[in-house]
């Protein structure tokens, strides 16, 4: 035994060396626990996201059906190859109904894109400013999708009589077989 006030190495706790090894072991367990807790939080967040998606699935499906219905309705507004002639007739009738003189309606070359074909036509009409305005409004109201581009108006024989040249474009959806 040691004298009072003096210590020998053998008086230290006998588990001191063993405790150092345990400390290293516990540190490794603690690191794994921290990683597992982080993973748990990630999994919990993923679960909450998926639960919210599942809760909204019916709403998503209704929205998808509504979008498909709207898309189908829009596709029906696009002419087929055989309906282009009918569209030219509709534009002609709209010009005549607005008391315009039709100088020409010329079909231009198709322009193919990835999903649709653009079908442009050059339209030249003559008449008063208000009659031309009514014609443009009438074309916009046709049951088929028609966009108007690159218009040019010039006075003809008088300021009251104008000549308008405009490009009317309609579109045809490219089916999967095209």
C-alpha cells in the first residue's frame, strides 16, 4: 500500500485502460445512432410527402381526366386534311357577310413541327375599316382554331376603302401514325 499522500500507478482505477476501449466503442455506436436518426428524418419526410400525394390522388386523377377532356375538345377544333376546304369556305363566307371584296385566298405550303402541321393561307380583302374589323372578329369566332398574322392595310381608291393582306393559320394535330 502507498504511504499517505503518495500514489502509485497501481492505485489508479483498474478499469481506466479498459474504459478507453469502451469509449471508442461507444463513440462508434453514437455515430451510427446519429446517422440512423438522420435517415429516420429523411424517411419520415418521404413518407409524409407520399402520404400527401396519396391523399390527393383522387383530385389528381380528376384533374388529369379534365385535362384530357379539354385537350380532346381543342383537338376537335383543329381541322383534318379534308376540312381545310371547309375552312376556306368559312373565311370566304365571313368576308362576304361583311361586304368585303375578296381579292384572293391562297393556300401556302404546310409547315410541319413535332406535334402539329401549320396550314397557312394568304387572304387579301378590300373594304371599309369597320367592315375589315368585323371580318377579323368573325374569323376569330370561327369554330376552328385560326390565328391571324402579318397583316398589312393600305388605302385603295380612297381613305374609306382599304386593302388588307393577312396570313391566316390553322393547325392540324399530327397523329401517332404520321
